[in-house]
C-alpha cells in the first residue's frame, strides 16, 4: 500500500492523482495532493512509477504498515534511496533501463525494516 507522499520532494504536478486507478488521492488547490483514501490502495505501484520527483513510496505489503514502521518514514526511506525505487527498477527513472529481473523484491524493503516472522512468505 502507498505509505509515503514526501512533501519536500513533491512538486504538486498531480500526476499521481490522475494515474491512480482507485482514486486514492485528492488534489489540493495550491498545495500537494493528499492521500485521502488509503484503504482503497491496491498496491499497483502506478503512482510511484509515474511520479517524476521520486516522492512516493508504495510498500509491497497489501495491508498498511504498522505504526512506527520505517516503511512509513519518508526521511528513513529517502536516506536509503527507497523513495521511487519501483520507478527506478522498471527503468522509468531517467538514465535507467527496464529489466524485469530488477523489479524490487520484498528483501529490498525488509532487509532493514522490522524483520519478518519466522517462516513468513517473502
Ligand atoms: S506525482 Fe509525485 S510530484 Fe507529482 S503530485 Fe504526485 S507525489 Fe507530487
Ligand atoms: S499504489 Fe496504485 S492504487 Fe495505490 S495509491 Fe498508488 S496508484 Fe493508487
């Protein structure tokens, strides 16, 4: 699910508002969009792929990350270059090339986040 829309990086282009298939975002006149319907997110990664400012992070989980998770922390994600990771891996970030084998795995995120329980699917 989408977890972060970074207010520092966001340029208010509203591309994410337009591409989201489930209308998760609301555009705000003169400001950045807001995540208005978090529970409607279907984890399709389209907003992250399209965001030209690498301002969005979609967690690979289909359920919300818990309070305190580093996957909800924009600064922590930015420090680890995880904001816009999906855009990078599909080759949509300028200077990158598409390669399906480069798509993020859950290890990309969970290697530094809260460890998964023993035996949990990855
Ligand atoms: S696509 Fe990215 S830069 Fe544009 S409004 Fe959405 S979060 Fe902000
Ligand atoms: S991941 Fe897909 S469904 Fe979720 S907010 Fe982004 S575009 Fe919308």
